[in-house]
C-alpha cells in the first residue's frame, strides 16, 4: 500500500533534473496564448492556504491572477496546525467552504486520498485550453509527482513547493574554534560539542525538541543510516537498529550540544536562538534564510553558511517534505480552481518564491533557469544547498493517515530522550503504542 | 355585569366537575421557554450528540460504525489518558492552592487602610480578565530559556537559568505560575468581600480576652471567611480543571506530554487525530468527572457554612 | 365599596390543610380584623382574598362578583403589606400613581388623586423622594397612600404595623382607624396583635389552626369568649385558667382553693365533671378581709396598674390591680372575685358553658 | 498615631510588592510590543529601547486586517451578550419564581462543561443549517458561555428581590409581563449590569470556539492573535502588540467594574447550594 511511495526517489529526481534541463527556455510568461484564462471570469474562488512565506507570496501577487482571469479570489492563510484541523473537519463534512486547498503532503497525503477529498485533475492537465504547454508532469521533481499522484496513479494535486532540510551554520563561531563544516554525522557531533560552551551561553547545535515537531529531525537522521520509519515490507521499523542509532545521535546532539530547554523548542524558538549568534548549527527546513539575512531580526546577517546534510554511516540523504495545491472534489468551480493552482505553480510564481528565499518550487525548469537563479536574493550558498539537497532528496515521513499520531508518539519518546531516557526503550514503547493506531487507520 | 355572571357560573360548574381550580399565580413559563429552547439547542443537544458519537467509531474522513462501549474500554487501557488525568489533577490542585493562599494574603493586605489602596487594588485585579491567549503568548516569550526576561531577572539574584515550560519537570509548575498570576485577584476579591462582612464585635471581645494578631486571624478571621474561601475554591477548581487556553497556547501539552491535561488530550484526539468518537468518549468521562467534582465541593461547602451567608 | 362573602374556603398545600372551610360575611364598609397566632392561616386567607393564593375549595365574592378565579389585578382591591412593598425604583409619587398608570389614567387625574391621598396622609412634602429616603412611619403612610389612590372596593392590610416601634404603632393604629372612619371602605386587617384588633375592628375573626374560633364584635369576644382559645387569646394579661370541679355550689380545685361560680351556672348539671374556670386578672380586686388568701410571688408595677402573681393554696393566680397597693414579694394579701366575671369551660371541648 | 502612620506606609510597600508581578508583566508586554526583533532577542534584555518600533502596531493592522477582526469580535460579543440578556434575564426571573431547582442545576452544569465538547455537534448543526461562513455560528456558540452566566446571575438576583413587590404590583393591576417589566426588571438592574459585563468579558476572551469556527472573514481577535504565530517568522514585537490590542478593552472594563465582576462571579457559588 504505502511502500511504493517510500522507495528512494533520488534516481527519479536526478532523471527529472536532466530531462527537463532545456524546458527553462520555454519562457517565463504564464499567460500562454493557448490558454483561455478568462474562461471563468466573474467566478469567485475560495482558497484555503497554510500560512507560510509560500502562501504569502501567493497572496502578495493575487491581484495579478485576478486581473489575468477575472476570477475573484478570497484567500485565507491560517497557521499550519489550525489549517490542517479545520480543513479536515470541513472536508469530511462534505461541504467545505473552499474550492482550492493547500495541503502538506508529508502529513496529509494519505488522509486526503482515503477521504477522496480532492478532484482528479489529470484531465485538466491534458487540456490545452486550460494548461500551459510548459506544464508537464516530467517537469516536476520525482518526489513531487509521487506526492501528487494517489495510490492508483491519478493526479489529484499540483506540487507547489518542496522543503529540504539543511544545516544553517554560524561561520564566525566555527572559525573561532578553527572548525570546518562537517562532512559526516561524526564530524557534525564533534563540531557541535566543541562549539558548546555553557559559560558563554554558546551551544553547538539546535533543532526541534518539541513533541511532534521533533519527529522529522529524527527520521531525517535515520535516512543517513539507510533506514525509514516504515520498511520496504510495509511494517513499522521504528525500533530497528538504525532507528535506535539515529535516536542516539539525536539524543547526543540535543543533550550535549543544545541549549537548555530545547525539549520545548519548535522551529520558532530554535530560530530565535540561532539568530542571536550563539548557536553553531541549526538543522531545519530550507525556508529560513530570509529572517537570517534580515538585519531587523538577525545578529548573524552574512555570517551564516548553508550546508547540505552531512553524510551518515550508510547514506547521505536530505529529508524532504512538500506541499501542494489541489482542487476540492466537492467544489463546483473545479476548472477555475485548477487555473488558480496552475498559476500558483507557474514559472513566474515559482521564480518569485525561489528568489525571495520563501520556498523551493518542485518544477525543475525553474531551478535550472539561470536568469531565475541570478535573481535569487539569498546568498549563493543557500541556493547551492537547495540544489545539493535536491540531489539527495528522500521522503522523511511515512505516507500514512495518522501522521500526526506518528509524530506525537515518537515525538514524546524523543522529548523523553532529551530528558535522559534510553532511546531503545523509548522507541520500543512508542512503536508499541503507535502500532495499533496505524492498524486501525488502515483497517 | 353580565359577563361577570357568566364567568361565575362557568367557574362554579368547573369546580363541581372536580377539576382543578384555575391558576391564579402568574404563569412564569413564558419567561423561561425562549431560554429553554436555546439551551436545548446549544447545550443539551451537544451533550446528547456527544454521548451518541462516543458509541461510534468515527474518524473524520472515514466510515463511521457503531461500536458500543469500545471507546470507553479503549480509554480504560489508554496510558496516555491516565497520564493526562494525573496531569489534570496536579495542575488543578496546584492552581487552586496557590491562588487561594496568595489571594487570602492579598485580601488581608487590601482590607487594611493605606495610601492609594483603591488604585493599587485596581492594578492587582487586571490580570484576571485579560484575554488568556494573549497573556499566554507573552508569558511564553518571558519563559524563553535563553532570551526570556525571567531567566535574566533570576540571574540577577544568582538563580537559574530555569527551563520553565521547556522542561518536562518544570512545565506544570510554570503553567500554574501563569494561572496563579491570572487568578489570584479573583480569590482576593472574594475573600475581600468576606472580610468586609465580618462583624467587629468578636475582635473587640478577643482583644479583651488578650488574643494576639495571629490568634485573631487563626480563631476569628479564618473560620469566618471559610465560606468565602470555599466559594473561591469551588470556582477555582472548576476553572482550573477545564483550563485550556493557557496550556494550548503555551505548550500544547508538551514538552512530550508532560503538560497534557484531559482537555488538551481531548482536543488533540478530536481535532489533531480526528478521532471524534474516541474524543467524545473522553468528553463524556471528563464531563462526569467535573459534575461529580462540583457536587462534592458543593456538599463540602454546605458543611463549612458558619451562617447563612448574606445574599449580597 | 362592597361587601365580602367568604364561603367554605379551604386551602391545602399538598396533603396539608391549612384552612378548613371558612365562612365569613363582611358587610359593606365594615372593618374586620383577622387575628390569631402565627401559622393560624390568617395571612393565607387574606392572600386568597387578594388573589395571590389559589383556593382549594369554596368561593369568595366581592360585592356581587365571584372573584375566586379572577387574578389579583381584576379584583379591584388594594393591599398594604407588612414590609410595605414600596417599589424602590420609583418616587413616592410614582409609587402612589402606579396603579393608575397601569389603568392608563390621564396625567391630570393621576395627579389629582395622588395629591388628594397625599394630603390625607400628610405626605405632600415627600412626593419626590424615593422609599429609601423615608422613615418607617413615612413608608407605612406611602403604602397606605398607594392603596388609597386606588379607591378600591376593599382594603386589605397584612400586619402593616409590625415593623414599627411601639409608639409609632399606637399612632398609626389611630390613623388607620381614623382613615377608615373617614373613607368608609370595607377593610380586612390581619394582625397577630389582639390589641390592634380590639381597638380598630368593628368585627373580629379569631383564627386558630385554619378554623374560625369565633367571630364577633370586640367586646363580645372579651365578655363572652366562645372557648378557651379565644378567652386566652383576647385580653392582656391573659385570663387565668384554673382546673377544678363544681362541688357544693362552688368551684374547687385539686389543691382545695375555692372560687365563686357564675350566677348563670347550674351547679346541679355541672357537678362531678372536671372543668376549667377562667378569670381575667383585671377582674380580681384586693380586699382587706375575707376572700382568698394568697402569697405574692411576683410584682410588676407600671405606675397606672400593678400586676401580681399570687399562689393561693398552690394554685397560681395572676391579678391586675388598678389601685396603688403596697405589696411586695412574699407578702400575703387577700383577693375577691366578682362571680359575674367568672367563666367556666368544658375541659374536653374547650367550649364555654 | 505615629505607629498607625508607619503601619500604613508599611502596608503600602507590601501592596507594592504584591502588584509588582502584574506591573512587571504589563510593562514587559508593552516593552516587547515597542521593540524591533533584534532588541526583543537581546540579552541582557532591554526594557526601554533606543528606537521605538511603532511599526509593530502598524504591522498588526496592515497585515492582518485587524480592524475586521476587531469588528467581528465586537459583533460576536455584542450579539452573544445581547441575545443572552434578552433570553437569559426573563429565564432567570422565571426560574427564580418557579423555584425550578432542576433547571438551575442544568444551567450550573452547563457552566462547568468544557467548551470543547460543544464544538463538533454544533459544527455539524451549523453546517446543516448552512450557517458556516457567517458570524452566526460563533454568535450562537458563544451563547453556550453567555446564557448560563446571565441566567445564573439573574436567578440569584431575582431570588433576593422581595416577592411582595410583585404581588403589590399585581394587586395594583399589572399583568405578569408588566410586573416583570415595570417592577422586577428595574429592581434587578445591578444584576443585569453584572451579567452584561461578565458575558462581554467571557465572550470576548473566548478562544476555543474560534479556532474551529472562524474563517478569514469571521475571525475574532483572540484567534487572530494566535494566528500571528506564523510559520518561519518569529515576531515577538507584533505579537505582543496584537496581544495588547486584544486584551486592552477587557482590561479597561475590569478596572472600572471590578466590584460588579466579583458580585457576579461569586453569585453562582453563593447560591450554589
């Protein structure tokens, strides 16, 4: 059921990258002559977005879409957690208040499929009056298409933005200790410990410690040990040797080299700490460059390096997450909704996303476009890290319905480890607790 | 007067048939009925519906089916539920006792005469009605282990740094700190009302009997404000046991599940795991527990009454 | 103005009967006092007349109208409550004009009626005040004024003077009586104070445990109480009750004390039975010789009279002397009883013989 | 005499110590709201910054449509309070006069029930009634909070107003509605004020219902503030500014009406037996 999606995506990803190399030439204009953008002029669309720099970019340029199509768009962006809760309640009630929905693939993919909440858009994609010729499935990173297709291979959303986890590192602190950016997990730990000096309130490493938020940190580390939370046989592998090794690494980093209170840290607290210049490395999603380079918020402007995830004992892999835009099955304005999705992932919008550092589009043609790359306002190292991560991208969370329970169950265990609990015991406990939930969800 | 005569005979014949005499007392039901309708719709209906949902396997986005008591059975074996029960208990007890103690102290101070008393009391009362979510967010910033102002203040007196809500062992006390900060004024105001209702004579007679200040407090004030303390205890208990906003906004039950009370677990189950049936079962149990708690408290209260309290 | 007819009125609260079938006829313009100890049902009866309490059975007529099933507001009555029940949020003027306002009377008419009532009661200067700014006596007057303005068929008073101090009570008692004499509206007045009833009423109804013990003019009740209850209730200090038997033409107690028999009594028919002899303290005279000898156990003098408790052969007798006697505790004095003032009661039924 | 003065000064200082957590908290809240992020993250903390970030407030209103949310809050709170008074005050009167102890218990339990448990059933109800997307769901669900408060407080008030006044009025010729409107209601005015204030505060502060029921057009302030915890941006300054804006109206109300608030809060328990 789920394992086909969990196979390493690296090969496909690389293939996509090369195959679409030339498609960047197809031009930036989303307003291709063939598309009848005005087809649904006068319609009003309700769009439900997750609040993030990505959705903010969409909202910022919404006027262009409305001008282009004559469609009025009411876009709402709510914080991730609330959006997920509300969207599911509304969708499951059968009468959602929106036509287009922004979903986090790594959390909601399975759930949305099982609920049959999203419309089949493969037909739209083939319709030249609705779709720009540059928009072809092959242009998307492989991970994106895997996210967007359901178990039967039907396309139910358009991949919007991909999130690779990278390491933000404070070059100044590294230099002060005469350290280099780590190449392996082992080097990473040593560097983190060397950088740590509680007397000056300096710590080598920070990542999410808060329950639920911390689980992707662990599963990303697990990739370096060549393992995934759900094995190729579809069974939980969360108490495997590799899983325990990854958890031990997590524990070591978070207890020996992380600031006090890290078990309550989400990205926000971690970011605050890193921005103050007292943290050596911060491991999180790729989208945090803008605040780091903003002097209003940051004391580390220009001092930060952006590094690809170091190599683990078995593999080098970048934990990958992503979100997409889909048209709601219950909507009566599916075509208009599709037009919006298409606009949102268009070359131009994708370029804006990337250039602002707000996110990384799934479409390879954008990433490969030299002009777009030149316009990126973030440091070159950041873009290098993005591209580098893309090459070693792997899905870090299992594609199951109860992702939230998965993250909660193991997140609690990880938090407990920061408090000193034994990784193997905690993982075993969490696995036992989670197994029936997983069984129930697919039953 | 013809009509009167008719009424007369009608009334009499009515009585002769043995029917009940006409009601003379004003009919008060029309006053109640609108509220009854509204309450049935927005309060009683959800209760009944929750009960109904709790007997179903019902996860959003999936088929629902009747499963009888299975959700309750599952609840009994759910370690996380029992843990949350314990957190709720701990949280409640602490956030009842601390405000009660401090509030009584504050009331004794504010009962006395001193300059600017009214103004200072007004300031003291402010947290009570402040929007909990807003307050909680600001506290979260203050609790930040590295950047928070609290650790800085502690460092000035050589304590810390503490991890506050970011550590499993200090999270509940830290949340209780916020809860105490917000609700001590309420206790203070209730006790202040009690102090104002105490007669002077016993103090004069105690003075003559040679009681010192502590004895006067212990043997006169305390017993006489006991009913008011009891009121404060009841209100505080009921509010603390269902406290949600502060915990949700500050920790969402974390770190780990260290501050997950039943209310938060209930929320997570229903709205993060979409397991509505199971969440409903939890709500039913929680509801029963709250009702039981308040009846126990009310019974205790009736015992502590030293006199029929003044109505207002 | 109207007569009030009360026929077989009963009141039950669940299984408990508080009024057992009462009949009273009240003439137009009469001042009737309902008296009795607390809990006798007098207030309930008044509230049934007012329409505040339902009848369990029986009927009440005001004038020719049967009102048992009419709500209070249609009965055309006015009532003065024990604690006045003044509307705290209205001025004296508005309090008094409230009923007229409800009747949608014109402003002119209302003012005229309120002014008239105010002048009768001497409230002219208080019309703009609120109840909380008034003294007890003033509030009492406003309550009456409110009733007066209505010009109702019947006035009902529910222990209106019990919240006043003793001196004011006497004064208001006079005022109410004077008012009634001036206006002449049928009045039903509930009180537990027999003095009030005696001084004010044309007719007194004595209630006890939900039944009428006696109805009659004040002096009738005083002179010829129908039974032990009325005899003990009317008159102050209370009548002496002494147990004994009629023997040899006199009344003899178990301790050997002998008292005269009333002339009307026939010793032959009364002989042998145990009876109760009732003598009012004020009907006992002190005499120098003869009479009954008794030791003084208690003396209370008010200046105008002397109240003494004697032990005469182990029987206790209370006396009220109008003359100034030099008696002290422990003295032995002699008393005489006028046979015409002696009452005999059946011990079984309590009825007067 | 001198001793007494010293005592008073002593007590004054004790009181100062007692209010210091309150003062410090609000000072810090104001300080946070007026600092740029870089100052908010500074260590040691800065109380009074060199540059005031008034832009935090500007940002709150610019980026978040706070005027709309404020207006929504006003509408929801206003409507929920007025409706609650309209149906709750007569109900309190009726229950007090009927001595309907059982319905009073239902009201009390309703006050104790955690708000969460109402959400799903009512959500489905609103959907069935096709009300979602309007302010009505929030207004109606806020009745869950406001109606019990109003009824509860009003029962207490009407029970203490003497029944004789109403009897006097009915003898004076008033119908039951007139008795209520002309006598009972004016006398219970202080109770109405109390329940009004408390209903406003509780409704204004309510957060749980909004998380699920509010959407873009219908969001209320507490939800809006929480929503400012946006992804990938830490913004303590605007957050504190927003928090201050949300809580200011109720803070003012609290300061001016503390006496009534206590009367109301204790009413339930006093009459609770």
